[in-house]
C-alpha cells in the first residue's frame, strides 16, 4: 500500500498566523481538518489568527465549529477578494 498525503497545515508559531490548512478533497469529511487544527494549536497554544475568503462559507463554518470568532474584515493581497479575519484563543 502507498501512503498518500491527506493534507497539511502551515502556521507561524511565533505569531500564531495560520497561513494555510488544506485537506485533499478525496479525504474530506474524515476528521483530517480537525487533526491539522490540533497540530496547529500544539505549535501555537495561545492564539491562532487567519484570514479566510468571504465566499468560502464551508471553511468559515469549519473554523466557527472549532472555536474561532470573527474579528474583522480584510482583502486578500494577491486576489483582492474580500476576507474575514478570525481568531482562536484557548478557553480558560
């Protein structure tokens, strides 16, 4: 059997900036996103911040289900698309 990459996460532990979290569409719905988010929280346990494209409703719901709150609005510097700024902090 061949091992396959199901997803990846890119986070800066110094700032808590989550640059990318990606799960292969074939592997979607199997809990890999939550596992990647747990790994990100281990690397940045105090705060995680991100921008998500406004039209990416599925991703926004995923982050909200996982404790993120909306903190503002922005624009993707590459595409110019509207984004939502979100943040996660641990509960006491």
